[in-house]
């Protein structure tokens, strides 16, 4: 008896349920509530995600039936396993120190490196940087060079002087003229010179070092500037398409070009969407590259390096960053990328040290050696949900890609500011979501640790120096930032205010009346003001207004928050305000909640502000800062 017969016998007693029957039952259970509003998730990319999927939803998807290692590579470029390179980023420009860190990383589990070559000025410098690194078995990504053709010449000289074979070198150069414009407002040299260098690197370098990728497409910069998944992919693919079209125009074939190109993409926190993203980008790139009629199927494969997100990482409660980057690493691994870089958890506020680099490295080692994520190729294949996400991301990405092409390609779209404006628009919405706590950053805009002090741990020069353009800019630039920046500025301003000799702002919770309501509003208020680093004075609940006023006057807090039920506010709010004002209290009086029918009356009674679930938390805390005189130029800048 075959498997199909066995399954039939097992489930024959259970009649099949059609989608129509499911839908009827759902609508019945909703009891008149709007189906789309309550059950359909609308992602930041504009993708509508249903509450469930069935076989029929994936039956006609274009990618179904494909196999690993075969066109359109949605299921990956590998055929034997799901291995990836564990890439350690050595973000140190000091040559001898960087070499020491690199050797240690390789001895402790890393299989690839990213090396800063900004201080490499001679073959001797490069030789010292690469000393004792097994170049034939270690994929090395070189970044930070002022001139990549010169770097190739130095690499050739190092090999010649040390009897090494340059053809054995594996890795990549971070040469990306379009990203340079987006970050710094201009090309490395000029548009024509930069693209001439791209041509020379691939034509000459492709012969000298066939295992090096000379063009990198830094899609992660879009993500870390606030772009959504579709924008990151569309703009990365448009960049790759520009490079490919230009180099073919100059006389190179697609077979000579694409093996020397690589995509560097972010891995963000939207777990299933990120898995689908990596599957979708391979499929789309294959379809772009095939338009140039390469002779070899391998020329259609996208090489993908994933880097964990900077956008969602925080200064406060930094160990949460480890949890964030672990799920991001899992998404990249399951998505089938070629190499992964995990940024150290303390990167938002200091240079990484041995401990944080080790943790970043071990996150990948654990997922590979203990969770066996390297054993199964594309384990997400066939998942109704992920297959649907893959197809929808691909469709939306293609639509935006076509729009960029209609503007004349990525280079022209960047020069016109279209790309930057699109990313800025999305980033603004994401920042608003963080400010309103629709997007939660644990420890930052929700559930803060009130005892945590980070001011002394921050390396100020690193904190102030995001990758911002310097000098005169010709074109609009992206703004590399983190979602937590606004909240962290507020909290650091509080720490600086206290460090200057001022009293830490205190918030007195005036709890009274209905136990359930005052407890709920007490918890809300504690988290609300904890996000600004204020000290919160909690209370178990007062029996009378007079009792609470007496304690408040004795403690002399900066802010008094009245916490009770809306019904009880009618009586107690005027009484509390009157007694406090009569006693000469200078405290700011806030009310937990927003009883809209009584707002004006409570303001007249003496309430200065209202805090509630619909408050823009970031703006509200900035307002309290202003009232308390908390400002600091270092944060404001």
C-alpha cells in the first residue's frame, strides 16, 4: 500500500472542508466585525496577508516546482547542504590590531572576514593585514578603500612578493559607486571614472583573481535608513541592473560580469518576511540577468551576504540586541544566503570587544552546530505562508524596480532624488510607529529598565558618528540611523541633566479609588515615564485625597500623575488639584487617561497634561523635558 492510500485510510473519516466553508465560519464568528480590518494584516510594504493559507493558494505560484540549485534559484544556489560562511567583521582600521582580531576570529569559528582597508597605503600594509590568514580557504571582504583598483594592484604585489597565487584569493571588494553617492552625496571620483573603474576591475581583475567579486550592491544601507523590504530589494536589484547594463554596453559579457558581483542585504526583525525576501531576490535577479543571455546557468545566481540590522538595535537594554540578531540570523540562514555577518550587540554605543565579537560569532556557530540549520536546503519550501510571501514580495519589488527603470535606471533615480525620497517617506512612518509604540523596542519605548545608566558606557565619538556625508554634497543622501535614536536622546538628556548636578526628575503616582483601574494606569504611567529615565514613585493606593496630597507634598516630586477610573476622576481631580495648588505645589499635574468629555474642565481645575495609550510617547516626553528644563547640546546635535 502506498503512502497516498495510507493517508486516505487515516483521514477518510474526516470529510474535507472547503475554503468557502472556512470563510463562512470565520464571518459567523466575527459577528459583523470587518473581516479585512480585523484579520488581514497590511505590511509596511503594502502587502495584504491573509489569516490563513491553503494548498490552493500556492498551486499556481510561478516558483512552485523549482528545485535547489536550479533556475530561478528561489530555493537557493546550493544542491548538497545549506552551509554558509560565518563572517566576522573586523571594523578596526589599525592594521596590526585588525590582523590580531582576524586571526583570533578564525581560530574560534569564523570562516570568513570583513577587513577595513582604509589605512592600507602600501603592499607592506596589506601584507601585515593579511599575515597568517589562510587566503585560499577564507573568504575576505575588503571595505573602506579610497581606491579599489589600487587595492587590487597592492594585492597583486603582495602575492608576487610572497609567492602566492592571486587566483586562489576568495572574497570581495566593497566597490559600489551608487551607494557612495547615496551615503556621501557624490561619486568616489566622478560618474564616468567610477564606472570605468568598475569595467577595469572586472575585465582585468576577473582574469587576475577569478574568485573575487569586485562590485558589491549594498542593499543594507536602504534598510538601515528606514526602507521597507520591497524598497531594499527593488533598489538593490536596480543598482545591480545598472552595473550589468553599463558593463555589457562597454563590451563585457554577462558571464564575465555577474560572477564578480555580490549583494549585501540586511536581515531584519520581520522573521517570515525576511526568509521570503532572500528567496525572492534570487528569483528576481535570475530573471534580470537572463535578459543578457549568459551562456552559463551559474551567471544567473545571486551571491548574497546578509548583515543583521542596525535599524532596530538599541543602546538601552543592549542584551536584547542578541535576541534580535539571533532571529535575524535564523531568517538569513533559512533563506539560504551565502554568508552572514552578525553585528555585535554593543555596536550602537561602543567599539566591539573580544566578548561582544565572540557572542556575535557564537550565535551563528550555535545555529549551525547545535540547531543544524546548515543541513536542510530551503526548509521553508512548500510552506503556504512563506511561498505566498515570497511571491508577493517578488511582485511588489518588481513593480518598484520597473518604476526605477522608467526613470532611467538606478543611477538616474538617485541623482533625481527619487530613491532617497521614497526611503525617507517610509522611514518617517517607521519613526512615527516607534514614537506611538505601534512598533515596540523592548527596553526603549516599552518596558524600560529604570535603573539602567548608559551615559558612561557610550563612546561619544562613536555615538555621534553615524555614516554621515562629509564635505560638499551634490546629491541628496540617505540618513543612516536607528529606530531608537529619538528615545535614546531623551533618556541620555536626562542622564546628562542629572550628571550636571540637577535632581533626577521624579514622578509621583497618585493612585486612588477603583483598584483594577488605578493599578492598570499605574503600570502604564510607570512605563511611560521610565522611557525618559525619570524616577517613578509608586504607591499601593491612598484611601483619601487628603492622604495622597499629604505624601505628595512631603516628597515634592517633579510630576504628579493621577491614576484612577474615569468615573472617579469627576470628583477627585478637582479636589486633588485644588489642594495641591493651595499648598503651593510646583509639580506638573498629569492625568492617566483621556476622558474626552471632561478635558477642558480638568484643564481649568489644574491638570497640565494627559498621558494615554494614543499619546505620541516621544513627543509627550519631549514636552515634559521642556517643562522640566532638560536640554543638552550634545544630544540636540
